DNA sequence: GTAGCTCTTAGTCGT
DNA sequence: ACGACTCCAGAGCTAC
C-alpha cells in the first residue's frame, strides 16, 4: 500500500513537472510557428496532401509516393524505376530537424492533451468498466475510423494515453512515422502527420512513460531516434551497424530503454548516462518483442525468431549469458510474447500456427491455441495482444478479420467489416479507454474499432 | 556451420 | 479486370 501511494506521488510529481515544462514549450512553439499557424487556419487545404517539389532540405516530410498518392512532380515521375522512396536524409547520423508547416499543430495537440489529461485514471473504475465489456457486441468499425495513412507495410501501432483524444503513432516499412489524430477538427486538415526519421522499417515505437511528447522509435536501419515534438527535432539516441527489432521503456525506471539488436542481443540504454549500460546475449536470433510485467516490473518477456519466448528476472541477469526463469519453446519463430494485464499470464504467438499461454505461479503451466499464422512475406507477422483484462486476445486473421480469442475456452470469434479492405496484422489497445482497438495493415491502412 | 538458392503470400499500382 | 511488381520473412534444401 505504502509503495503504491509513493509511486502515485512520484507519478504526480513528474506529471506536474511535465505540465510546467509543456506550458513553456507550447508557448515557445506557438511563438515560433505563429506565421505557420495563421497560415493553416486561414487555408482550407489539407495537411500533407500538398506536394512541395523542389524543396531540398532537412525536411522529413514524406514524398507523395510513399504516402500512397500518385506522384505528380516531374522529379519523381522521371525515375519510375525507383520504387522505393527517395534516398532519405534519415540515413545520416545526428539530429534531424523537422521542417514542416503542421508539426506545430501536432505538437500543440500532444502537449495540450497531455496537460489536460486527468492525473490518473482510477484503476478500479477501469476494471469495473472492463468486467461488463464484451468485444463481440461492443466492437464496430465505421468508415470515418479507417484511413490509409502510410504507403508501406505497417510494423508498429501505438496509442497515446489520452482519454479525450484518439491519437495514434504508426511506423511503416519505408521508415515513415505517421500520426493520426482521429479527433481532429473538421474544417482544418485531416489530422494526418507523416515524417521519415528512418531509412528502413520502423520496428518499434515507445512513448516516454511520463511524457507523451517524447516518442522513441527504432528501426532496421540501426538507429534509435527520439522525436521530441516540443523541440521539433528527431534526436539520435543510438546507432549501430545491426538492425534493431524491438524497443520498450522500463515502466518504472523511465531512464532505461531496452531494445533488441542484431542476432539476439538485448541492450539497455541509460538516459542519465547517455550510453548503453548493459548488454546481454539472450537469444540465437532476432528478438521480436520485449515486454514488462506491470505488476512485477522486474519480470521481462522476450520473443525470438529462434523459436523461444522467455521470461527473465532483471535482478538476476548480471552475466553476459544469463539464465531465464521460464521458456516457451515453439516449433518455429515466435513473434510476440506479452504479459496479460493482471500480470499472471504470458501470451506468445508463433508462425508454427499456435498461440501459447503461459500461466501459473511461476509461469510453468503451458497451453496452446491453434491459429493460422502463415502471413507470408508481404504481411507483418501476427501478434496476439491482450485486451483490457485477461479474458480476451486480439489478433489478425487471413480472412480480413480480427480474431477475438476467449482465453478461458479457446474459442475464436472473427470480427469482420465491409470497411476492412485488407488484413489487419498489427494491433494496439488504448491503455485508458476500454473498447478502443486499432489495427494496421500491410497497405498502410489503420482501422479504429470502438 | 553457413552461404546461397527457392518458394510462399497480399496488396498496390499502372495499364 | 488483369498482370507486373513488391523483395531485409522464414524455412527447407543443397553444396561446400
């Protein structure tokens, strides 16, 4: 009890600090972008649908092609044999400045939402809401909640934790980072913001736990970048020759950023020290996901293409090749391993066509659920994610549907919609709002069920 | 042990 | 409506 109270106080203290900082930032950004803002307000044109051909610079705005819009500039059509987006500035090391008319709007949205968000959603009220919630009847999709945001296959989706604003961050194959503000004002723009901080697939997005204006991304290009919307810059946090496949903040120790690099390495970047402070060789092949148990943040789960999902105790991984608490051995590559909301189960997804559930006091009880997971090479692999309690899992279905798995009886109900024109393969649940589920496709679309 | 080849698969875009 | 193109996933195979 005492610990929980202390944690809350710490949380509140940090939030108040952030709010103060954000106020200053908003003022600063609004000052800096005053001309641009008036420009936006006075025009009815839609953000990011306008070409700016011929502009050179450090602009990180996406090309039209990669946005899924046919290119109309002579420059681009002149090179029809180059299907991939133009060689991006994202390849260079060091910070990338964001030169964009609309980033001020995005920054103000994020900073405002963060400032106005209730200090803490009561866990109990969330639980009451969850108990009476039933996905099959509660989830529906309407056309306004679908959008093609990016051109490439989406690998990552992430909700901002705002109660009153449905804001998503999404990463695709081309290194694009897209934001979709589904509650954007009607008359101005369409709530889309697209940047290109990377030159290869964006494999992970992690928001700073106490400051949503700090968006960390990792990529196959070997970079970890930090989009600090308050400073309108993509900082470079870390770079390596290997690919980076997964990224997550430690939920309590917010200055620790864990990421999976190369053939099975897990590294920890220490924000205070500004360097890598730990490195372990946990797997034989790439680490696809990293997750922390929210009721015992010393427990960390990894999933790897080597066919193994493991649970580690951070207090006991001192050596270079540490021992794990439990492993789930799949027949083939494991694409995800996520702790359930209560922290008592671990759900794994493998292309051996099973979803595994580890449960029991020491996670030694193992059951599997059959599920077709052969996505092929053009779709992102399926990952079963938990809903808002331990009852349901959500994941993709090759028949253009969302599969809702009831863990208790292993029953699978597909959720279909005429507005779903492609197979959703990556998902995110809203951390604060029960019944808000986002799915993303290989064609760059996003769907928000509610 | 590993480098190299081959097959699978969905969706977009251009005609 | 159809065909070309995508192409850093993963596995199984062969050859060294």
